[in-house]
């Protein structure tokens, strides 16, 4: 499992296993596409379904050897930890309530973790995972994958360089319409578990998409949430969890802002956006136009910065595969996340130095825990009628 790099040297592919993501599972297939793009990761084992027959069929479909297809995640962790060619990291793409127990099992087995968001359904589990990852000295990354877009990386660099000045307001929004009708009550698989408190956790819309908007706003701005005042509600009668959230945020450094999440807004298929304003300039980025960044210096005409264009920053150039106007999108951004995660985990496991600048680009277990704290604080605030509630993790 060795591949050649652009400088002529060779490198070992990172061996990973996957839990969840079997046939007909949406996000597992997306993860596999992303990890294949740069050819740095080899998916060699899996417990792809809780149904043994489906697990075996799913493994055969994607080329996992029968002897490395396991009936459950515990068997996968135990068996792979004892193999000389066993997996080095596990990718967790199950419903939310399983993230913490699965991650715990693999950390205990000495295996690094790549976990889908949210990190867990409870703050106590998130805190325990942070502590365990540190105790076991294992790398733990959370697939808040929108951080992989080149222009998101550029926006982060511009804020850090002071181009916006003192940050005044930070806003994130994620708006969809796919839950406008009660398809969860009708048994639609992806909707049904996401609105089930036993599997999704305390909130549906925040755990599913709100954490992406929250993380991206924090990632670009460099701010953490100090406190929140939240109004969560359910637009579809009979639905067991919220499908809309409006959250006021007090950010560190004195900035104010909002996080908006909705899955019942007709006309919005997948509308993720971030707006950050300082006392010198403002930045706006939208997932619908991921190649562009709107940059407005006060008193000047707004400029549209383009990925690969003349105003590109060092980091945005590093994660771009194509020249300007050769479109890159969601899978390429997800692949950037996986490429960086693979480099970090490989370096750590080999005893080499992990580039701190590269590591800072990839959301880790602490970033995941911050998202869980945000959700928990918003739920608590909503239950108290929107009372301002502490939201900073740690």
C-alpha cells in the first residue's frame, strides 16, 4: 500500500476501517469518495452495518476482503488492533448516538479516530472523549468537512492577518427544505433517525446542520462562543425534535452574531453561509458559490476574490487542485480534510513531528466538543425561554 508522491518519494497509505456507511447510507459513500481522491488512504476493513448480511454484502461491494468484514465494531477494533497490518484509524459514520461508544472502543484499542459530527449526543460523553484521546495519545479528528474549502481557508487566513480589523459580528447559517413535509413519520430512513431523540440527541437541526454553521463561523473568525440565547422550534406538527433554530451568540473578543439553522425552508436545498464583519472590512462566503469570497473594505467597492485568482493566499493555493475557473466543490473540500487528516495521523503514528499549522486546519476532538457544548447550551437556553447560557467549552 505504497504510493509515489509528486517529489518522487514514496509513502505508505493510511490503513483505515469504517463503522457504518453500508449500502444505501448517504454519508458513508461520500466519505469513501473523499478519501479516495488523493490516493493516500486505503479502506481495508469495516463493520458497515448492524445487520450481518448487509455488512457482508456492503463490504464485498466496495472490495473489502471477507475476513476483514466484521459483524460489529467491537470485533473490528479487537481483531484489527491485533493484526500487524491492522487499521491505523477508524472512520465512524453511524447515527449520532453511536459515535461516543464506538470512538471509545477504538481509542482503548490504540487506534486513531476520524468521526462524523456531532462528536456525541451529550456533553458528558464529549468531555470523556477529549480526556480519553489525551490519555491514550491518539489523534482524533471530526469531519467538520466544510473547513476544507480553499476559500474558507483563505477567509481564515485573511481574518488572522488582520485584514478585517477588530471582529465586530460573526454570523453562520445553514438552511435546507428537505424536512418541510413529515417524511420522517412516513419512514424515510435518513429523516427518521435524525428526528429521533434516542439516536439524534437533544436537537435535530442543530446536531445535523447547525454545528456546521457554528463550526465554520468559529473556524474562520477565530472566535469561540461565550454564551447563547436560543429559540428552537418544530415547524412540522408531531415531529419529535426541532427542525428550526435561531441562536444569538456572544463571541469571545466582544463580537456578537447569530447561528441560523432550518430544514423546513422551501427553496433552499443546501444553503450554508458565513458572514464576518470587522471595523475595517467584511467577508462573506456561501457554499452555493464556494469558489468565491466577497471582500468589502469599508469605503470601497466590494471585490469578489476567486479561488486560484490573483488574490489567492498561500493556504488556499495549497489546497487547490485546479487553476481558477476550473471548478472545485464539495468532494474536493472533503478530500482536503481527509488529506490533511491522513498526514497528521501518519506523522503522529510514526513518531514524527506533526506540523502545528497543518494540524490547526483540521477540526479535532476539542472542536467537536465545542460543537456539542454549543448544542447543549442552545437547548438549555431554549428550555429557559431564551435565557443567556454559557456556551464555551473547557
